[in-house]
């Protein structure tokens, strides 16, 4: 059977019942451990020994005597070693079984069922005991059985993901393997570090910290032979500030205060100097540095670490609590540096004072900040991170960023951070890569050789099995949550993390074998499981989004079900479909069924963030949707003082339709990139040598939407109304999503989301008067949102105050006798290239002068549904078509009406 950890076949592995055993190839009968020769038992001897040991442990557990040590079965010479300790290049690695050696050592964390270099014979029984600090809320009782003294994991794993998608049972071995490895790793962290939460406070120990009347600096650099700390405080001469190394490769120095003040002044430059194996001294920015800067007047100057420890009077104090988690995130993706109108890098405070009010006015409830982590190359869009704990100094100081986040919270807006843990910049002088001087992977943050480099991104790849890498990355997440009050994360490059091939040259067809095979990087999966568990433990209301293009099943299911634990994934195929339509097909050729399929093709109970365009679609070489639609005519034809040309009329109309149908049908959340809400023209191009270092395309032209006679204001007003519609009716969070009509002849799509009826007419010419629309509930309907309204730049052809009364269709409860399988219908006016949304009027509470976008009584009537929907993904019913068979694909499972109720039952049981 293939070993999922290494991607290599495990020689000598055999299956005995439901337990894994390993027998020794090549006749190896002993191993030298900690200076002594340890005899290795034969297969039969080991099985007999472990069987007796298991009976003893179970008897102790029943008597309440078991201590619950994870290493209970690892105390004898026949037990598997759990760590590599300074693995050599020889066939047989040196192994540490000293429990104290686990803390802070340079290790490669290994699962007991993994393949070792040298093919060591490993044994463990069908059942083993774990530390009682382990996953206390692991929900599936057949996976983890709690006793007063210990937690026992059985080989026969039954995870919640199998109940949701029985097709995953075929890959039960994979899920069992990674779940056990997750629990095992977490338990080891709890055993040696106290808890996962404590482990993730590495920034309180590593880097520069105040301890009593001194500054203590620690750095993990096992490849260093000698080390010093240098900086402005000692004239960059470290001869008097030499560091000491412990047995685990951690260098330490304590620098006492001088004259009652810190010897290293706040905001002064500082670096780590060390000598590696070939005798060369090198200077590096400390890995845990909290701020880094570059000389602004010196072109190409290297970055310097900065000791950041302002006095209490200079520290920013948060004034506002975190806003409560919304039922559905409406995300405004933003880049602080390019948020200003002037061709330069903008600041955190400028974003807070000038852009946040715009975001709030347009009814977004969440912002996603890009490029926050320090990156020396501005043109990388923030994705080649050099200093993981430092804010990007181009836009200000850490206190300035806190001001931004606090102001957003004051406006009721949650803030997510675009975190990059999928790779790191390969910069040597100012990046984490500078600590790699040719040592083995066990002493490095990264894998060695080709495995340690991403050939397309020109960056380094983390070794997620390394103890110190786990500490570094998990601490990084907690740092941003605790210190800066972020409300969650968008994990970048998740596809690259999930697979050893990193998604390069891969076309994911949806076959499950593409997701669960030797190609899966289980170490990275386990890291993300730990990360999601940690984030939600620290902040239960956190929102964590995965940027994954592969569609891996269970990525967005809770860890306790066997999932990876993300709350949402980005629906990355949707913008690609719109670009394909706009570039390659005439409007009349657009397929309504293709649009619906692309928007609804997602996994049942795994929530998605839908978007028509993000920063990716506007990067240099491509264009925003508005510029694809209207191109150079945007330079001359956007004036509202003259009639719109056919090209401008088409462009503004389709811009509104594309964004609304994406929002309404594409997911359980919505995202828009800064400026696209008003149809920002052109593209994004960061200053670089190829454009003479110009900032012209690396800014936002807010003057376009602020100029009253330009049509940009109409698209912006429609974006505001879209978000307000969800704010009032909560349709994004609704599990009711029914597509009743996809007419290729009429080019009309009709669907229900929540209690709203959406009618999209994509026909370039045909207007339909008295168009029959199916619906679920009988009664009176009115317009809630109309893209053709004059305030949105339309012609105002649809009456806003017209009452639409339903007519019953066919026999109640017999769908085949209904209209488009809906029991009721009403007739509407549907102009060409428009979208109109209707809501059902609560006639018992209807008051004169009610607003177009619903009534408060309508909101209250769906409040119960919204509470259920907050934890689920939608089930889309495409009526009038044959139901897709459930197959091994990453697509949404086709379900009937009953599954909506089943979903609610499942959630109530889950909670």
C-alpha cells in the first residue's frame, strides 16, 4: 500500500486484520539508539508483545489508572521512535527516544505509520492510547472514545464526511491516516508544549522580547556555527554580543538594560549575524522580526530588521470590539498600497480614512486585506513574503495598521487577512530563505532539493512536518489574531499546499482519486487542520477561506468530521467562465444552462465565496470585466450628458447582470475587488522595469465614480443595492436555491434564492411582456431590485409599484402538473439585458409607503431560516431537467427537496 506521507511505496508493509504492522526487510535485527544497541524483535514477537501491552493498558484504563500518555506504547525498545533527531544521510538515521528531546529540537515530525529512510521496522497495534489533552470534542464517538483517563483511537474510523458523501468511503484509508496523524501531532504538541494554543505563542519566546530588565533574543538556526546580534545599538559590531547555542539549534542572548532604558532603542535597525559551515559570516533579518524597513532613497537597498517596542503612550489601543459574525460574508478585497488616486504607495491611515467609508456605504460587511505581510518586491502583490510577522512598512507602522482595523470594526466591518503560508520568497538577504545555507531539511524551514522550490513561483516550499516550522506558522496565525485583531484569514495557494505536484500542469476533472493518492501532501493537510482548529479555538467566530482551484472534497468540512476545517473556498471557476463568454462568444451564443451549471457546480454542505472578478482577473495582461465589455470607449463614452452608445449600454447592463447573478447563484458569500464595484477601467500593473516603474495602473481612480455626470456612479449604486438586498433579505445565507427555468430560446434564467425570485433576461434584443415566472409561495409580489431602474442608469421600463398576484398551477403536490415544477406563477415585464428581483409581500403587515427593497415583516419571516443557513451550504435544484447521477466528482451532489430538511436536521444534531 502506498505511503501517503512520502508518496513512495512502503517496502515490507503488510496488513494484518485492521491493524498496520511492518516487518523488516533485509534482515535488520538491531538498531543503535542513543549510544546503545537495541534488539529489534521479529514480527511475531512484536505482535505478541504489543497484544499483551494493549491488554494491560485496557485493564488499567478500566481501573482508572492509565495516565493517557501518547507514548504509552513507545516505552519499550520494540516501539516506534516518534522523531528523527539530526537525521544523517546514511541509510539508518539516528533516533531519539528521549522524551525531553522533543522540545525545541530540530526535528522531522513523523507519524508512527510512516516510511523511514533505512526502512526501520515499526510496530503499533490496532488501538493505541493518546494524551488526555487531545481532541476533547472529536464528535464521532466511533473515532475517539473518551474515558476518564485516556482517549483511545480505533483503527475502524467512521468520520462525519462519509455520512455527507458516502463516495468518500472508498478512500477511508487516506482519511484514517491523515486523521490519526493530525490527532497524533496535536497530542504530541500538547504533551511537550502544554497545548496547541501555547505552542502558537512562539513569538513570546522567539525573536526579541522583554524579560524582566532585559531584552532576550532567540533564533532557531541549527546550521549556524557561531552567531551574534548586530545593529545600530552596537555600531553593527557583534563581537560583544555573541549568542549561545543550545542542543536544539536555538541561539540565545540576554541584553540587560542600560541606565534604566532598553539597550536596543525602539525603531532601531537590527540583524542576526551567523557563521555557517564553510566559515562564511552572513547577516540576516531575524525570522521573527515584527517590523522591517528599507532606505527609501536608496534604489534596490536591502531591508533591515527593526526592533519594534514603542512606549505604552505610543501603542495603539483598540477602542472597538470585533463585530459579530454575519450569516454570509460580503467581502471587499483590497490592496492598501494601491488604494489611493495618486500614483504612489498609499498608507494604512489613508485607507482607513478615505476608503473604509466607501466600503461601509456600499454595505460590505467584510474586507480582505492583501499584501499585509512584509514583502520586499512590491510587484509580487504581497505573495512573496519575506518577513512573516512584520507588517508591510511601505504603508506605515504596526500601530497604523491597528488604527485601520479598529476603524473598520467601529463601522461594523470584519477584517480578514490574506495570509501566505504556501511558500516564501527565495530572497536570501532579507527573507526566511537566508537561513538555508545548505543544511538538511530537518534543520531548515524548507524542504531540500526540487521538493523545496516552486518552479513556477520561484519561491521556497515549507517542510510542514518540521516541529519548528509548525511552531513558526501556527504562531504567525495567532500573532495576527491577537496583536492586530484580525477576524480571520484567506489562505493563499492552498492548491499548491495540498499536492506534491502543486497543481502544476494538472487538470482536475473531479475524480476523487485525484484528491486522495500518493500525490496528496498529508503533512500540509495536517498543518491546515491544525491551523483551522487553532484559529477557531482562539476565535470561534473566525472566518477562514481557502484559495483552492482543485475542489478537494471535505476541504470545507470541520476537522472533527475528518475535513480540513476551512469555512469557505473561493469559487475560482466562475470568473474563468465569464472571461470565456466575454472573449470567445457572442451574446446570443451564451448558454443559460452553462451559466447555471458554472454557478451552482459546488459541493453540498461546503460553502463557497462567489465572485465575478478579483485582483487576479485584472492583473497586467488581462482586463477588468468593464474594460472587456467596453474597452477604449470607456475613455470617451461614459458621460451621462449624452445618450449611451450601444456598446456602453451593453457594457453597463451586462456588468450589473454578471455581478448580481454571480452573487445570487454562485455561493454562500460574495467577493468584489476594490474599484470593480463601479466598473474600474483598464488593468493593474505594479511599478516595474518593464513600465518604467510607473504607478499609473497601480492606483484606484475614485474621481471616476465621484464625478456626478459619469456613468460609473450607476454601476456603483447597483453594487450598493445588491449588498443592501442581501442585508435586508439574507438570501446569500439561505439554503433554498431553486432554478426553475433556463430557456435557451428566450435567453432567460429564473430562480429562487431564499424567498426572492430572480429573473435574468440575457437576450440582447427581446423584451418579454407578460413573461410567466414560476414560484413556490402564493400571494402578492413586488419589485425588490431592478437593474433597469433609472438610478442604475437604466431606462426605467419596469414598474416599481406594480403588484404581481400569483396564479395556482396544476395539482398541489404534483410537480409534473405545475408550471416549471413550481406550484404557482405570476407574470412580469422582462426587458432585454436586465435582471429584476421580486419579493413576496407580507400582506398582513403591509404598510403604506413601504420601501422597494422589502419590508421588515418580510425579514422576520425568514429569520429562522437564516439561523439554520449560517452553518450550511446550499442545495441547488435545477427543475425540469434530469437529475445528475451521484458520481465520484468534485461537483455538487444533486439532491431533491427532502435534502434541505435533512440538512437542517443534520445541523441541529451537529450543534
